[in-house]
C-alpha cells in the first residue's frame, strides 16, 4: 500500500518536474543587459547624495550596498521593464532590490536589507553619464 502511494505520487509529480526548468531559464535578468554600459550616477533620494558606478552588465545595481562576491541571489521578478532580486551575502547581510527601467540610460532603484550588521533602505535614480572613469 505504501509503495503504491509512492509510485502514484511520483507519477503525479512527473508532469510538474519540467516547470522548474523554464522558471530558471526565465530568470536571466535580460532587462539589465539592455541598459547602456559605462559610467552612471546614482542619486539617493533620502539624502540627495550621489555615487558614481561603472556598469558593465547592469547587475551592479542589484547590490549597491554589498560589494564583493560570495552572494547568492533569487530572482523574484524578471520582466521587460522591472527586475526584483533577493540576495544573501554570507557573513555580510542580505537585501532585496527592485529596478525599474525607464530607458536604457535611466533606472529607478528601491533596495532594503542588512549590510555590515545595520539595516538600510533607499530609493535612487540612476542615469548613464558617459564612460567609466
């Protein structure tokens, strides 16, 4: 009886096994690849401070408060104009970032999380300014 249930459950799950693959394939963050490469200015709305970043793939916007490697990410939303990514950086906190593309040279960023043991939350506008310095 237990074996019959196990076989039945396995048979029921087989049609759903392929659903994971397209979801992973769709998590390509292709919208970020459409952003202009080069130098960008990120202007933070809470204190009107500005930071210059060099964009090579657009993915640099995901972890503005977490530099370096050793981070895992989970793509929550991957659409033509919006990307939301949740990430964890071992030993250095975590974050969740939403990026909305207005044009290839202008994006809006909302991010929050924990960095260096302290919470952060910001909204920012980023504009492409030319070449990387």
